[in-house]
C-alpha cells in the first residue's frame, strides 16, 4: 500500500478532512491509503461541528485518534501533503523534506488551506462566521479530493 499523508497542526480538522475525503474516493482495489498527522497534535476532542459535517459526507470520524508527525510516519508515506505554508516550513526545517501543499497538488495553486484562527483571527466573537468557514473548508477539501486521486493515478 502507498500511504498518502495529510499534515496540519492538530490533526483534528484539515488533515483529518483530507484523509477521509480521499478515503471516500479510493476504490477497494486502490494501491493508495489515506492517513493524517499533525505537527503539534495536542490532545483535544473533535469538535461536534466537524464530526457532524463529515458524517453528512458519509464519514464516521468518531474513532479518529490524533497522531503527531514523526520521522517514521513521514518516511513511510508515499506522498506527504501539507495543508498550510507553516506545515510545509516545519517539515522542511524539522525533517529536511520538501512537501507540496494540498491546493498545489489538487488545483495547481500554491495556496494554503487556512485554519480557522488564520482566516478569522477573532472567530470567537462571531461563531456563525466561524461555523460557516469550517463548513466551507470541509466542502472545499471534499470537492477537490477527486482531483488528487486523478493525479495519484
């Protein structure tokens, strides 16, 4: 099997969504498997908004266990993909490896998939906008994952 590894900060939102979006695209005979990890992956609960939005896509993430990125995880991946510029820089600095961004692989654009606090620095004061942004990111990742699969094949 050829693991495709998605990397973000906490492994509870963007990389998790990309992992399950690619899983939904893979056939049973695919040589690829989807995985994810976070550069920090501090223990935290999955937010119900993310769990429910992914459930609406047909993905059950309730058994997801966060993983912190290690040399072993990175070295075992066929393709590692960073969700943001900060993740890409961290991987370069800490592991000496260059990895592409998700949007670069899927869309040919060197653009990050921003985390909530990056897109909306004061997100706590506008929870409606924060929830809309989270749903928008999930929809974006889910909608372009088939392009990633096409590039892998």
